[in-house]
């Protein structure tokens, strides 16, 4: 009983199928080659018999005695140098009436019935079927002329079976075919084994990674480009997963801490008020501080819920058309209105013309708020934030650049990972590390994008791409 979808090794799969294909191909080649050898052998032997007949005519016409030579003048083909291996054609010397005058066969074995028909044919080589044994024969005839007068014929007859008998050639062909089959099987076995070995190692390494062990050892000495890229990509992926696993563990602890801290603060502050440890104006201050912590925790939980909603594509997007210059002016006006006293200067370079974009107004405001908030947090003391607008084919580019200390190179690949918080923010600024990941998801939800342009010690630049109208 056959098992459906049964898994087989790469080595077995390719070796068996290649061998099957090779054998079918070699059988077809063998059949065609055998037919070709048979045909070529037939033609060559007929040419040889024709040559023997011409030689016999020459010997007869060279005899000084006029007329047709007697039997003793006929050469003994058993000893003749023209004898062909496994073939001894019947030779007849016939007069113009079709009567056999001489032959290399005993009298009782001579054929006479068909010769008159054969010598009347125009073709020098004729195929016919014997009435006695129903076998195919070939007859080759040559004229005997003395002084330009036809005096008879030299007729040589041989069976088709003997003319096409090629034991030695078939044996050589069989050896060649078997040799090619063995060589082909060995070659595909060796190549498949060479190909399967690194793939098998990658499969074993994948199981190792699945179990949580990222210490994998894969060889880099691979000549095949595709296999090398597979192994190299897997090693990079494994390294990346190891880094992300470490980061995930660290960030989970950080997120837990970030959520636990305001809860602890609120609990302590309210407990102090409830127990009467603080009263009057001081109690009101404690309550105000508890409300601030509550607001912070509410913001973090809101970010977490928003991120989860975007992750499962559960937030509807309302696309509308608006002018990017007017949007930026209104947004900065609102931003300045809610900001406390700050030493950070914001500069903006507008398009100074009407360019309509297709966006969700609320999502774009959230993206710009997150970028400006991050830019402010990256600047210690006084600094500058520059917003530059430009057109890029079907997009409008918005670049937000700050004069902060920049993002360390080892952290730049992780800034869009959920819950990731850099070393500069981890202990100084509260948050869940969802600002940039959430902003990127919102940008993509409105058919745009958000990415890091560059980050050095002189500052960091982010670019938001917004699709134009239409």
C-alpha cells in the first residue's frame, strides 16, 4: 500500500529520478543506435559483395580462353581474401538465358528458379523473398562483357539475416551504454550528495534553533552560489533571532517595569493620603501626582492597545485629501500650543505650492507627534529640529531631522522592533518602546512608509513618505 506525501531524502529523490530518466534515454539511444548499426552494416556489406562481384567479373574477363570459364576457374571463396566474417555469399555465373553455368555451391543446393527474373531487372542490387523458406535475400549482379558483348552475369546472393548480423558491434554498444549508465548514476549521486549535505545541515540547525540553541556551526566553504546564499542567510537569521530573543527577554522585563512603576507610585501616594500621613495642601499635591502617574499609565496602555489593533489590521483608515503645506502649518501651531517652555527651535521648509496628498488626518498627526517627541527626547538642552518637505515622484517626502546625540549603530536595526528601547531612553524616559513601530504601521496603513535615513553623533533623520492624491 502506497503512502501519500511520503517524504524521501533529496539524495534518493534526485538519484532515482535521474537514473530512471537516464535509463529511458539510454534505451532510446540504444534502439536508435542498433537500427543505425544494422542499416550501416547492411549497406557496407552490400558494397563489399558488389565489390566482390566486380572482382569476379574482372577475373573472368581476364581469362585467355574465350567464353565463360568452367567450374574449376571459379575462385574458392572459402579461401579467398574477400571472405567476410560470418558471411559466405552464394556466387553464380549465369549465361544470358539465366542458366547457371558455375557456382560455389554444390549442385543440389543451387537456386535456378528466380535467376531469370533477377537478371531481367534493371537494378544491380535487388531484394527478394525466397519461396522455399520465406526469408529475405539480397542479390547483387554484375555484367560479364567480352569485347563489349554481354556473355553472362555474376550473381551473388546472401540472406538479410547474415548481412545484418553484428554481434561484435552490439556487444560494444552494450558495453558503452552500461558504462554511460554507471558513470551517469555515479555523477548524479555524487552531485546530489554534495548538494544535499549543506541543506541537511541547515535543516538540523533549524531544529537546533527551534529548541532554543542558537550556537550553530555551518561551513562557509561552499562553491554553489545558491546553496552558499541559503547557508549564509540562515546563519544571519539565526544570529538575528538570537539577538531578538535576548532583546525580547530584556524588553519584556522593561515593559513590566514601566507598567509596574506608575501603579506602585499611585498606590503609594493614595495610601499615604488614605492613612492620613499627609494632609491639606500636601495631600492635594499627592493626589495631583497620582493623577499624573495615572495619565502616563493610561497613555502607555493606550499605545499598547493601538499597536495591537494595527497589528491585526483592526483599525479603519479614513483617507482624505489635504494640502501638505497647510497641514504642516496647522500641526506646528497645535504643537507649540501644548508644549511647555523649551529651548528647542523647530524649522520647516515647505513646498510653497499646493500639493495634495491622500492620508488619514488623525494617523498623520500621530506620526508627526511621535517623531517630534522622539526628536525632543534625543536633544539634551538646546537644539534644533528641521522639517523638510520635497516631492518624490508619486510621494511627498517629509524629513524630520534633530540635532541630538544620535542612535548607536548597533541599535539602528532594532528601532522599529516592538518594545525596543535604546540605552539612552531605557532609564531616563518612560515608555513601552512602541512609538516608532506604531508610527511605521500607521504610515503603511495609509499607503506610505517611515524609515530611518541616517543617524550620527550630529543627529538623526527620519523620512515619512506620503502618497499624492490620485
